[in-house]
C-alpha cells in the first residue's frame, strides 16, 4: 500500500475531505472494514473479480470446457510473464479496482446478451459505473464498449425499446459516477474542486522549459527565488513530476502550487507557443510509461506498506522483498515490457477480425478502449508509473488470449 491507498483508508474512517482522488475507493474500504474484512477484503475481492470476469468472458466464446480452462491459464500466465501486471496486482492500488469493475461490466453484458435480460444489463452498467467512479481518467477505457452496448444491447437479438433503455442506463450510470466525485456520502456535501491538473501543468512547464532553453516557470513555483534553465534541466525527470520537487543543493526548491492561478495562465500561453517542446516532453513521459525508454521501467510495484497509525503492516516482509526484487529486475527485460502487450493485442485482434466471425465488434471496442486509455494519459499523466496503464494492459492481455483462442477454434465444428 502506498500513500494514496492509505489516504483512501484514512478517509474511510475520518470521512471524505477532498476530491483530489475520487472517493469511491474510500467507500469500498468503508464497506470492507464494516464487514470485518479490512484492507484484505478489498485486495482479494478485486483480484478475484478480475480473474472471474476474464473466465466468464472466455466461457461466452469458447465451447469446450478444457479450452476455457486453457484460455484462463494463458491469461493468468501473462501476468507472470509481464512483471508490471503482477507488480500492480500485488499492490492495493485503485488501478486494479478500476480494471476489475470494467472487466466485470464486460462479462455481465455478455451474460445479458446470452439471457436477453435487462437485469444483467443493469448489473453490467452498474459495474462500469463503478469503474468510472474510481479514476478521473477511466472513461476512455470503456467508452467504446458502452457505445456498442447502447447500439446493440443484446447483440443480434432485439427487444422493444432496448436501445432507449440501455442509453438511459448508460447516462444514469455515468451521471452517478460523476456525482460521486462531486458530492460525498453520507451527507451529500459538495467537495472542494479537485486541483490535480495543476500538477500536470507544472510538469509540462518544467518539461517545456528544459526543452526550449527558456524559463517558463511562474516565480511562485520556486517560492519567489529566480531559477536558471540549467537548474530546471537538473530537476526535470520525465518519470514523475514529484522528482522535480526534490532537494538539490544549490538549486532553488520547486514547490507544488498553482501560484494563485499563475501556473494555469502560464500553461495556457506556453503550450501553444512551444508546442513542439510540449510534445517532446509528453513523448518522453509516454516512452517511460510504456517501457519504450532505454532505462529501467519506472515504479513497477510497491514492495512496502507505508507507515500508518492503523497497524497495517506486511505479514511476511522477507517474502515481499524477494517478490519486489524479482518484479523490478524482470520488468526491465526487453521482451517483457508493457508496450508489447499492445503490439500483440493489435496483431491478434486484427487477425481475429479478418479471419473470424465471432466477437468482432467486442474485440474492436475493447481494443479502441485499450488504445484510448494510454493515449489520454499521454496528455494528462503527471508521472510514468507502470501502474497507471494497468487497466489497458489487462484489457490487452484479455484480447491477446481471447483473439488467439478464437483463431484456434474458428473451424471447431462443435
């Protein structure tokens, strides 16, 4: 558990105070605590939900039981082969929770198609709404699936008014997800506006300044102290905005601030003016994010539980240390980096769409979501933590497995 997980746990006890992070994660901790399961309840539930949903999806497309089991094992094996998958799954991060609910929504929609049931369709939309409520940037992941659900709620089968009903469910689910980020439970008080994008704007101004050889930072970011371009370059690191706030002797310390709106105003002027350097900075972050950079994959896991007043500690710190060491070392292998999941998914989905007949629309919608998710992070990511693309990584792992087995079984007469 890292800082943000423990912060959500604290809010589950003391109440929601901020919208910097969507409060849904805290609500889940609250429910788990009151059921007597603590943090382990959320951790186990999200992992079980993720793999159960994958198995359910496979069972909707593959007829033979032994092949469903084989597909499930291949899907699980991808988590071992790609260390950033296992490294994120092993930590109590809301990236996993977001993914689990998205996967469950897809699985329940397939059940709704099979049973022609509005009840299962409502369950699917509820799961997708939960996924949206957990991260501000979660919408691109399932947007295309939701569009297809509204267009063909029951696949090739028709039920009167199904599109209107499903469209209403989609709008209601999305609205509830957004409202959960604005108003807290149980008193429905409006939360202060989230200022998370100020951190992204600071990151962009630092990166642009380092590239353009010009200081575009408002003085408020350095607490009124002048700073040189060379000093900005020494502070800049495309892996994480927080690294620019580290203390280096002889360099004025940068601080996290919107500087009374100066950061936003400088960002609005600087990005169009230095758009080439903006893209250069954003590409540097993206390369780190996808494992395309030559150096080590950044932050593939968190092998500790930060100090906390709740007595939450590692049960087996030696085992956690060994696992962390393995993940960190293995993540840097050239043929185990996350970008390869997207290459494999793209190739296999294309082959399955061209050569197969089943699941084309679903495969396409999932692939578009898997591409749109990191594409959004390209512009709004404040860091290149490996966990940030976990949701789209998992969708790619699902697509790799499902497409491969659809290709294998496309001539199966049974």
